[in-house]
């Protein structure tokens, strides 16, 4: 996207482009028309509650520390690995499709596993089941809360490379401390305050 120019009183002001979010899912089948899945109650954890996720009926003590199929930690953040991902009402292809996600790289939280299926929670707090092959360990985050700035360095006094609206996806490159993450948005790499990103846990750091 090319920068926009604003003309005022004979001056030319360079304005960083603002990236807007795209629609993320399309409803295909009403959830109410489907049979009950193997697990129907919401799942919540200490980490997801701390991150502002909706609380459910389960408690952290009720949940395993690792997935029975993958052996990986629960909960954990992943991303969607395809442009179109069918989200089902239960862990199996016999369950109806509730809707279809239409955004590769969308960050979601895995909160439970059942054989080859993963129960995921999206940014809106909605939980569905997807096949594990449709998820990826690549880390993405979603801009939230308003229009946010991407800085050249981890310092709010440095140049603003672009601004992104809530809902825009950002590829997480590294989060070395409790304040900043290096991200990539639309091919531009820079730094954003981690408080403006959904897709990682409080205190989580990685390089």
C-alpha cells in the first residue's frame, strides 16, 4: 500500500499507511442445528483468563498440562495453516461445520485435544474443533484496541513505519521482554507494544 499524502496550507505531510483488517469467517451451518460434541463446556485456564479470555466452567486443575496426542503444552497459541479452515461443532468430520475461517495465519488458542482434533478458541472467545493438520506452530498475533503504530525500533520516540487497525494480523518474530515484540505486517518488520497484541501470554518471551 502506497503512503498517502495530505496537503494543508501548502505543506506536504507524509502519513504512514493504515492497514485494515479483513473478514475472518463465514457462517455455513447454524451451531444449534448440530448434534452435541463430545465436549460441550467452555474450557478456561489461568493463562487465558489472565489474557482477558472469557471464563468457562472448567478450572486449571481440571485440565492436563500437555495434550494427549501432541505432548505439547495446553493451552498454547498456534495459527491457522490454510486459507479456508472448517470449524466444526465436535472433534470429528461427522460433526457439522459451524463456520469457515478464511484467513491463513489467524492466531487461535488450543485449549484441548482429542485424537487428531484440536479445540480452539479465537479472539472473540468462540470455541470450535479443527483438524490438527489445519494448524501451524508459526506464531501470529492480532492487533487489538484501535489503530496501533509499528515503530522502527522498540522505542515510541522512533519513526513510525505504518499504523494498523484492530484485527490486522502480525507475524510474531520475537518478544524479548515484557514490553515489546518485533512483528511483521504486510512485509514491513518493526516493533509494536505487546499490550496491543493478542496471541501470546502475559510474560511469555521468545527470540
